[in-house]
């Protein structure tokens, strides 16, 4: 039953790779406003899940070692983004084939890690798996718009961009299967992976997402982004309170 829940979650995350096609129907200004609200919402959600649930769950099992794993998670996600997951590619630097392949390979690695994280969360308890999936989904939406744009600017047709992006997203399923069968046999690894995931969530929120929000100088939009962050925090807090621990 847990395996089915894990697979349903990662398939849902993988299907989000198709949201990028919406960008073809929106003008740039509308798309940017829409994405920044999601970025703010995702920032609050990721921080809330990491600090209010993932870290406390890990500390219950492995104590202060959890904080060492959180630091390891921050460094791991930095390395993945810095050296593998190249998705910030301007038109001037992008060449048709290399940029597309770099983006797809980087996404594949990133999504594989996401699958392992989701498996670890569900193996800890089902409610933690649910909120982790929701937080990841909120982060994936703006990211998938960016990934789709890179593939289009790299010379791929919209159909090929969607197809290749979806295939790259399916590595989350492989990651989930590896995570489930490996971690279910070595229970002692689960809290370590959960703590590493918390570090990754903190890194994504503070190093990737929130800096994008600081670029906005319009007072009204700054207030909107602040409200969106707080709404993300409150949503996760409420979900964690209403979902009974298994």
C-alpha cells in the first residue's frame, strides 16, 4: 500500500512537467507575475515542511546527527545545482543541442533525488509523504516553466520539449523505487535521508526561490509575495496538524 502511494505521488509530480506548455499562451509579463506568486508560495511551503516536520521527525530518531545531515543536504543540493542542474541559461549562452541535453540530464538527476526523498518521507509516515509531495509540487510548477523555456530556446519544438521533459521527469519514479526497496531494507537510513531532504528544501527556498523575490521593487507586488509566503507556511502547518501520524 505504501509503495502504491509513493508511486502515485511521483507520477503526479512527473505529470507536472506538462505545465510548461501554458507559457506558450501567456505573455511574458503575465507569466512572470504568475510564476513569482508560485515561487513565493513554494518558498513558504518548503521552509515550513523542512523546519516543522522533516527535521523534528529526523531528530526524534537520530538526535543531533539530524542537523549534520541537514547541512549535508544543503551542500548536496548546492553541488547538484552548481555542477549538474543547469537550468538558468540565457538565450545568448544557449546552443541548440548542448543546452537541451544539459537541462534534461540535470533534470533527470534532480527528479531522481526527488523520488528518493518522497519514498523516504512515506516510509517515515504517510502524512509526511503527503506534505512532502505537496511542497515538491509547488516548487516544481515554476521550475517546469523555466525548464520548458530553456528547451524551446534551445531549438526544440514544443512537442519534443514536452516529451523529453516528461521522460526526464519520470526518473522520479526510478528514484522512488530505488528509495523504497533500499530504505525499507535498511530502516536506519530513513531519518538520514529525511534530514538531507530538509537541507535540500531549505537550500531551494533560501538560495533559489527567495532571491528571485528580492528582485521585485513594486510595493504592492512585494506585499503579494509576502502574503503568498505566509500562506504557504500556514497551509503546510494546517496540513501537518490535521493529518494524523501513522
